[in-house]
């Protein structure tokens, strides 16, 4: 079937070497690990922990983070094998093109764009709120008419515009700034953990798993699909609350997959990518659990401020100076998240453009910077306008469903590629295949079913738009359709990769 046509690994590698469409290999294992931490630490700790604890799981939100980490860990193993075997820009999109076919690759690419572009917009709005909070703590009043929640959020627009120009200047330059900001962010997170321990009250953790109860967060269109299908009474807290919380805080882990989007820019991708992907995930999981336990120990979960949980927790115990420091750290931390998501969105779109599923001119790289400057500016403008003009609210769930869908398909692709191409050199192999990839896909599906009906409806609309673009444009312009030399369909037996 033409919809299941695949592009061989050799064709994928050949396309990445085309003059004018080639990225520079400048990133080390440390760069990639910092890159992952830069996007993972931020959204979850600074914007989701408080809301998820108050509305879904109480102190047991720490268990939600563990469940999210397990699902991400299984998916991370699959990403690590793919990224070290096919070190090409595009992450899950590129991997699936070589295994599951062009249509599935398009679906995953479309999902990744939803994840990263909308994710950058959501986090930019959170950054704007924290900056206004910080300015207020310093005695500076920002005009509400151009602040967060207004008709035009100037702060989030300026943030994305500035980061877009930085990313266009070069990947290494971007990651130098990222390294400094990640250092600041890690200091703040460790400060929260250590300082907060002195204000923890054990009675705030009781009950650790609050009894299940009806709640507004799980009624109507907000009801998780699994509860709606099974006929169970919509509820929050309890075991179902922990699972619903895991589906929400999963947003906090999007990051290690963004590392895979920079595979083509890694100096030694076969070694460095698995280190960057798995290393950043492990570090961040430990920090997430520690922070969630400290916050729910400092403040009884019904009283947690969902907008600025960390800062207000210290205000509640009379440490306003600590709250100011944390707000400053949140501003730095969320800056790295937005920058990393912008880079990821640009690299996925770059790969899709190079395959001609999107206009080919978007994949042209600048001879000096080695980056797709035109594409970077377009992505930046779109994300800046969405962040400034759209009351996004709870749309982080849209990011989750796009990410989980991509994770599920990547996990299923591992056994497929093992069977189709046993000859490929794999610097990293998923242990326990095919059982581990199957478990990863199953867990991803379970978390998807714990997302709300409203999220599913929005996701269906997004996918229908994607299918319209594919069938009316991408399918007929694809390199596999036009017979371009670098992307022509491999009609014979695949050749062995040159390992010499």
C-alpha cells in the first residue's frame, strides 16, 4: 500500500548529507543531557505540581510522578535505540518513516508539532505569570492590559521573539545560554528541596492518598475517557486520582524526546544520545519526586496555590525573600523550556520539509550558522502569536496526548525495525525486546485514556487538519512520490549500512 511506503535507513542518511540541507555536528553528551534537563525541569515543577496535587492526587502526586517516569523510562529506552541507530534530525518522525510508513510518520510528525509548538506557547504564558509575580515582589507593577491573561500578552511575545533570534544564530550559541540558565534552575530546585524540608509538617501528608471523591475536575467533558467508557463514577483522588494526575504531570517529562530531535547535531550520536536521553530523565525524576513531597508537606494539599505553588508555599511560612528567589528561578527555568521546545519544533519541521512533506524551501540551512534560519523565524512568529493572543488555559493536556501518541508508535516500531533490519548496527539496544516496547506502548495508551473527553475532541480536530494537509499536499509532493534520488522508494532489498 502506498500509505505504508517506507524510506530506507540508507535513504534517510543520504538526505541528511545534502549540501544546503545539512546540520552541523557540534553537541556533546553533556550538551544533550543539559538540553534534556533544560526542558524537563520547569514546566512540571513550576506550573503543574501544585494544580495536580490540589485537584487530582493530594500528597500522592509523588506517585503520579513515579508512574509518569516509568512510562517515560520505557519509551526513553526505545528512543535511545532508535536515535543511536538512525542519528537523523526529526526524532520519532524520522524513526517511524523507516519502519511504519509515510502516513504514520506524518501522524507522528504532526503530533510532535502539536507537542512542541503548543507546549512552548503554554510555558511562555506561565513564564509571563511568574515574571509579573517577580516584578510585583520587587515593587514593580506591570500593566495588566499587556500582561498575562490580557488580549495581548506582550511579555510572552517578547520572550519567544528573543529566543527565536538566539536559536537562529546557532545551536551551540543557544545551548551556551541554556547551560547557564539550567545551572540557575537546578540551584533553585535544590534550594526548594533543602530549605523546604525545615518547614515540612508530617500531618500535611495524611492521608497520603486522599479518599476518592466526586470533583469538578472530573465531570462533564473533563471526565477522563476511561471513566466515561467504563461507566465508573467520575472521581478525583484515590487510585484513579493518582492515574489522572500521572496523565497530567506527564507534561512535565516532555524533554527527553526533544533531545532526539537534535540527533543530527550530536558529535557522537551512537554514544551521546542514549546518555543524554536516559540521563536527563533519571535526574529530573528524582528532583520531581523530592519537590512534590516537600510542597505537599509544607502546605496542606487543598490550600496549594496552583499558579505558583513553590513561591506561595514559602510565603505561607513567612519566607517572602525565599519566594522572590524562587520566582526568579522559575523565570530562568521556564525560559530554557520554551527555548528547547522551539528548537525541537524547528528540527521536526526541518526533517518533514527535507522529505518534502512540507515545502522543501523550509529545510534550507544558512551557510554560516548551520541552522534553518527561515524556518526558525516562521516557527517563532507562529508560537509567539499563539502565546500572546490565545487564552490557552488547560491545553497542556493537548500536549500530553500528542506526546503519548508519538511515544506509543515509537515503542511499537522497535520490534518492527528489529525484524526488518536485523543487520543494522545498534550502539544501544532496548533490553527485553519485544516485551519492554509492548509494555511501553500499553502504558502510553492507558495514560491517553486517562485524559479528558474535551482533550480527545480537540485532538481529533487537530488530526483531521493534519490528514487534510497530508492528502491534499504532502502525499503528492513527497520524495517517495516524486522519485527524488535521496528519497526514492527502495524497491529492492535494502543494502547493508556501511559500518566502515
